[in-house]
C-alpha cells in the first residue's frame, strides 16, 4: 500500500495585488509541484495558478470543485488522490482556506482519514483586520456572515454588542461586498455611540482602508465601501 499524500492549505491573494508582496516563495514552489487541487471555483483557481507560475501546464491539473452545491458524499472522492500517494492543494477564493470557506469540510474529512494537513502562510483578511484594529486580540470571536433580513441582522448586532461588553470580547463579522453599506447602516443605527467599530476594506490592495472610530464618529462621515471586500470589527466600551 502506497504512503498517503498530504493536503496543503494554499493561500491566495485578497484581490489583484502583487503575488510577491503577499504570497511567500515556498508557496509558489509547492503550487508548481502539485497536480491535484480542490478549489471553490475552477476558473478563478486557474487564473491564480497562471499568475503564480508562468511555466506550469494548467491542462495537466486535475481540479475538484468544492462549493455550496457539492454533495457530502463527493468530498471523499476529492481525497482519493491522497490515499493513492498524491499530494493535494486546497485553494479558497481569497485568503486562507477554512475560514468562511467550504474547504473546512474537506479538512475535517482528511483528519478522519489520517491524512496530514499542512497550513501555508498567507494573507488572512480576518487576522490582518484584527491586528490593525487596536482592539482586544486576546479574546475575540469571528462570526462570519450575519443574517440578511433587516430585523434578524439588527438582533444579531445587538447580541454581539452585549456579548462584547459582558465578555470583553472583540466581535468580527463580514458581509457580501454589495451589501456592505446596508450592514454599515445597520451597525450605526443599532450600536451605542461610544462603541468602537473598525472598518477594514481592500486589505493588502492599493486602495486599502483600515480605520477604527466610535459609532458616533462614523455617523459624521461614512466611508464608501460598497462592493469593496470588508471586515467589520466591534468592541463595546
């Protein structure tokens, strides 16, 4: 029986930034050696690999697509190359796999099958936003996407603000870029004026914007973050 291959968690850029500015050289070397990839979107994964390596033959790569339409029973099929001794890479749409990303389901299955999982260094919008916010980095929670419906979203924001006060815990969340302004309006409408809010948009890009202000200060001048990938960080005082 052949030795099992490994799974590499391969970081990608958070937008159209220079590869060398955010992706370590060893990540590029690993991508050039792999022939099997589990990806969220094949088209964007191919584009990213082409950007990373000018010499790699994309047509020789086997891609497995993992997204909200993937059936649970398909995940085991994605890991068959590993069981045959091949190493596989997981690529998210942006940043690191496994955070707000369907790659977590494959990683969990890999552990069950005793396949080694190897994380690679790269940009994480959640962590980069947190360390830039000036907020509590010793006790924080990432809440992913909040509810879309207005009343449910407001209730969730109220809950996060109360939890932040009760536990001295920084609350991190995100939204689909085209709904950013709705999210911002909901936060400004719901939270107390002295609650801190960090807005981190276009992280690592030339248009990067990271500011922490109170809700009262943000109400005086709202940033234009429509359709810009953003992270919201809340800390009540």
